[in-house]
C-alpha cells in the first residue's frame, strides 16, 4: 500500500475564542488522508464546527481566536497561507442553503468560483459544462438559484465547490435544513460524486442515520473539545425515543371545519377540517409546499381564511424560528407582554418551563431550546391552550429532540392540545396520538400512527421517510 | 480603505446598506407625498432618517469608511430598485456619508459616545444641506425660510440619526448577534475598566 | 434598436446620467428642464423596451413632489424683481417668482425622468460587474453588494413572517401611540439580527470558495465600444439642445 501524505495534520492543537474563558478545541492530534470519508461527531457546542473552520482556514483569522499547536494543510503550516489560498484545494459546503450564493443564476455562481481561481475566460465554459454534467445539473444551468428548494440549493453549492477540483470537501451539517427523504437523496448523489472524483470528504453531522454506510471513519469530540474516539465508522439507526403515554381526554378543545385559503389564484388550503381533544398530540406531515405552515397560520388566525370556521380555545403558534415571536427585552417581559396572565401566573409558568434562570436575559440571546420554551410560555401566558409547533425538529440533535419530546409530553399532560408539523417520522411515532397527512393543500382524516407506518405507499406518496422500516428490512436480509 | 476590513465586516456593511436602502426608499415615498402638500419642509424634520445607516454601521464596525460606504450603498440600492430619484441620489448619499465620516475622522475613530454620534448626524445634515442648496436651487427661496430648513435638518440629523442610530445598534447588540464585531469587544473592554 | 439602452455600458450610462443632472442644476429657466424631460422620454421611447404602465406609476410620486415645489416656491420664494403678475392675499407673484416655480418643479420631473431611464434599463448585476471591470471597483465591495442584493427576497419573506408572528402577539397590554412607533423597531431589530448572522455566513461561504478580493478573471465581459459612445453622444445632444433654451427664450 502506498504511503499517502495527509491533507490535514493537526499536532496538539488547541483553540480558544477570545470571548470565552475555556478553549473550544483541546489538544487535538489528527491526520486526515486523501480519499477518506470522515465524520466528526459530538454533542452540540463541543467545537466540531470550529474544527471544520480551522481546517478550511476561516478560523482563527475571522474570529481572532487564540491557538496553540500546529495545523498543517498539505504539509504546510496553516498560517503561512494567504486568506483564500488554501481554499483552492479545500472546498466547503455550509448548512444554510440561503446564505452561500452571491450571483443570481447557477451558471454565474459556478463562474464566480472560477473567477476567484483566475481561470482564463476561454476555459470557463468547458469547466462549467463538465461539472454540470458530472453533477447532473445540466437542466438548471440558467435557473435562478433563489427559486430552488433547499435540497437543490445544497447540490448547487456542492457543484460550486467541486468546480475548483479540490482534494477535499468539507461539509458543515449539510442536511440540517433538508427533510429526511431529500437528505437521503443528497447523500446518495454525493456518494456517487465522491466515487467518481476520489476526493476526501470531512463532514460535521449529528443525524448519522441519514448517511447509511457513507463514512469510513468517525472522530468524536467530547464536551470539552478533545478527541474522545477515532475509529472505524459503523452504520447508525435512528435514535430510540421513548413512546409517550397518551394524555388524550374526551373533551374537544378545538375544531376547524372546511378551512380554505386562496392567494393569487392559487389554492393553498382546500377545505381542511380537524378536531383536537384535550391532551391530544397530533402530527401533521407532508411534502414541502403542501400547505402545512399555511394551515397552522390559518388555525391561529394570523392568516385570514377565505371560508370555513374555527371554534374552541385560542390557538398559539410557535414558528420554526421561535424568536420571530419575541417583542420584549427580557424573558419575563415576554411572558407578561399581553397582560392576559397575572404576575402570579407568569411566575408559575416560568417555573414550569424551567425559565427562571434566564428570566432576566434577552430572549434573543438564549439557546434555541430555551427560545422555544420562551415562545411556548408566551403562548400559554396569552391564554392559548392549543399549541401549533412548526417544524420544531428541523436541524435538532438528539439532546434537543429529547428536550422537545419532554416539553410536548408535559404540555399535553397539563391539558393543552398540540399540533406538531414535522418530517421526522421517528419522532412522530414517539409522540403522536394521531397523524394527519397533507398534500396539495388537502388534509387527510386522522390516522393511527401504526396505520401510516404499515403503508409504504402512503409514506412514499407524501415524501416521508421512516428509517426504522428500511433498517429492519436490511437487518432481516443480512 | 478596505485593506484593514475583514470580509465579514464588508458584507455586513453592504447588507446594512441594502436593508436601509429599502427603509430610505419607504420614507422617501412618504416624504414625497407630504412634500406635495406641505412643500420641501416636509422632508426637513425627518431628514435624519436618511443618515442613520452611517451612524449604525460606524458604531458597530468602527473602521474608517464605515459611515461613508453604507450611506453611499444605501443610495445606490434605492437607485437599483428602480423607484428612486436615481443617480442624483447616489451623489447625495456620498455627500451625506462624507458628512458623517468627517465627524468620526475628526476624533480619529477613537470615540463613539453619544455626543460624537450626534455630531456625526448633524455634520451629515450640514453637508447634505450645502449640496441641496446648490442642486435643488434653495437660493431661489427666502433666506429666513432657508435658515429654518437648515436648522430643522441639522437637528434632525443629530437626534434621529445620532440618538436613533445608537438606540438601534444598542438594541441589536443586546440580541447577541454582534459577537465578533468591534462594538461587542468595546463593550467588554468597558466592563473590565 | 429597442435594446440599445439596455445593452449600453452601465458605467458609462451612469456617468452620462450624473453629468446631465449636474449640468441641469445650473439652469433656472423653465424651458431647459421641460425640453430635457421630453427629450429623455423620447429617447427612452425609441431605444428601450419599457413597461410604461409601471413607469407612470413610479413617476406619480415625483409629480406630487414637483407640485409641492411649485406652490412652495410661489409662497416662500424670494420675491425678486420684475412686474407683479397677481396678488393672492399677502403674496405677490412676480414674473421672476413664477418662472422660478416652474423651473424648480420641472427640474424635479427632468431629474426623475433620467433617473427612471437609468433604473428601467439597467440590470444591477451588470452594473456592478461593469463598475468592477471599467470602474476598478474593489471586488470585495462589489461581491458583498451582490450577495446582499441576493438576500433581498430572503429578507422580504422574513419580514412577512415577522409581521405575521407579531400579529399573533397583539398590541400588548397598553397600546399607546408611542408604542405603535416602537413596533417598527420590533420588526427592524429581529430582521437586522438575522441579517447580521447571514452576513457572516455569506462572507465565510465566499472565502471558502477561494475569494480573496485579489485580481480575478471575468466570465461575463462588459464591453465598452462605439455603440456606447454613440449613445453618450445622444445624451449630450439632448442636454445641449435643452440648455440652448437660454439663448432663444
């Protein structure tokens, strides 16, 4: 076997942000070789993204971080490179599909990369043609990037990275904003590209169940930013989430009948009807653009319905980014904003949602999980007993999912009714009393979770992916 | 000028330019409708709105050019959106931006307390008035009326742009999203001292 | 022919437009801005594909503004010399005042017409590329602006979502007029906070694609040729004819 020179070589490397007291990365020694498929894992906040940003040289330059030890990229000390110089050989795809493009169309965006490399103009069309063919994006050459879905944007971002002909591709949670089925398709597509081009792939990821057998090595970091394990990768199943005990009571809390919304002569919602019982948790699932968010907004009244009726308790809405609801300067003020709850009730809510330690913090500056609790608290303080959660599982790691699970369970036990919109069927199975499917603005009648999961046709029709199922097949054949 | 800037600062400054370009355009239309009713005076008391991005951007980034550039960009964005007075507006943007920048340059970019911010807003007002005097033909107006316009504009610059700009930037700082920019580091420094 | 103005080198067009405006500022007779306005509209009619319905809509506020200039100049304008044409209440309208009023309001229209010509016939991306290629604009600044420009639709969606979410929270315990003004701050701050995070991510994405701000090659070359100079000549002609009004009126 030929001895390969490492692409990255870290020796006793530590890294500290100027604003924090503790180092984020702790005495890391690591070598990454050509053609490897490596994944960096670890709990959130362990510094795995920071490590990735050290590899592509965005850090320490961009954050004035303090470093000790050495990073070598292709054998040369990292600091000796000019900004952007090492990036000719080390490409990166980031997690947010909306903030990595600067030109309007796919072709111009690809050309942007080539212009950075000072590729002569005459050579550009050839290279653009080749990469479009290789990535299967021929058809969208002149497409406007903004109009594509998140999954397509990530493919475009990957094509823009690969056109540099790099030796290594870094991925920073590239699936975070994609639904599971789109994510699976992206992984399969990426696997083929890697086999064709033979480049090394280093990814930061926590949703390993979506990657199948993709990786061959795993480096996991511990809470304090040191390497905990460096070993061969093994395929993961979706994490086990405990099945919630139902808290459903016979009393109807909320009802919607034949709700329809048409905007710009497009039917967004066609006669949606549902009933929610006290303590019930309903999951709504369906493809992107099928009208799930519109439904939630109609139910809580922030989008005007054209026809239909809604009765029962007031519904509260928690957007995917909960901070969109925030209007005040402290968490406590946020809960007492509407004046619908007495100071005493607000105190109780802060207690119940474990918000006391951050009661005087700015609601924008707390963690994502805390933000969601603040939003739920604000809705409850506004006397909204029906909670509508829009995509609360998107981009969340296991710890965050567990917290969400606990939160939903407690609220249902307190007598709220909840609707949760999610693509994560593993999560849905663990919390749902009933599941409704949505497609083209139509809402199905409620299904028992088991009904849905025993019908692959129904799952496929609504672009849903249920990992347990495939895995159990796979294991039964091997 | 941009040598010392990090790319993320340049992008942030540009993004401010874009966002405030839109805000400016909104107020321009409101102002235009009013101007039809009460004449050019309608603009004067709210003129500070059009200087505010200079103050916000400089207060956050604290590097030479941070007042001048976003103001110019905001004006350019108004033009590119196709709804504005056009290239003339870019010129006014440049001049207003220079006005604010001048105040910060005077203090060698060392102080960013509310007094300096108000001075920068007022200075933008003075610069823009001199330019407007020439271009819009204020010379044809009665001197006492011109003096009133001038006073209103400078006061508006100091109050709306100076104090208002600081208020917005401080509110933004409180959200925790400005970590890694000069304003956050300065605050930490103050806390230590 | 109908694409000529759209294809004109944007930097040169910008220069021409700016020069015209500066020149117009020296003229205080009503005929110069009027002729210039008509000339520019004619040029745009002949050499561009303009959505005139939209044009009229955008022009409308400026007509309002022009009207404002007209009557305030009559009321507050310097009296000046010349015979008094009318007297309305306390206000004497002299011939000079009358002329100034027309001149200032027509100037607003002249400025607006040439600005709209620029806006309606210029692709922002081409303009910035041209500024980079002909105007030696720093690529760092140019691409930062382009990336910000790409954010516009994203920010618009975010703005709408914020508005909807805030609608759910209602006006709060004690809505006062002052609180209504601060409602704008409540939309602006979260929007800006999101924008700050996006700016950083975008900057990282650019650097990760080997963008250094140093010299670069250009995929789309923005040319500067005979046609552009011919169009420049045409703008000069319109300007010269309008300015000559000084001599024959």
